C-alpha cells in the first residue's frame, strides 16, 4: 500500500508536505483498517501548520463513517466550520 511508499520517500530525505499527507489521508481513509494512520497524518498536518484542503476534511469525515467514529467526525466538522467562519470574517 501507499504507507510503504511513503516510508521510502521520507527515508530518502524528502520532507513531509501537504500534498503527500493529503494523498496518504485519502488512501488510509478508504479502509477502516488504516483509519488510525489517516488520523495520524491528519494530526501531523495540523501540528506542522500545513494548509488542510476542504477535501481532506471530507476524506476524514468519510473515514470516520467507515470506522464508526461519530465523535471524531463531529469534532472534525466543528473544527472545519470554525476555521471557515474565522476565515470568512477575516480574523485569520
């Protein structure tokens, strides 16, 4: 799967970036088996202050649905709304 490729890329010296993290989140949310990895990539994106595209939030909410993580889905949704409202009001 993509996790092996990601590890090879990082071990070769490439720095993590928003694009690779987004792709990994997409791949990991396709199956509930890898959902914990998606959560780790998502948390890393926030920790590294990477811009998180709307579709990444969507991937995460869909992954929450597959993994039966309703509370996490609500938390992601509420954070998303807060971020976009803050941006819309020019407070960011």
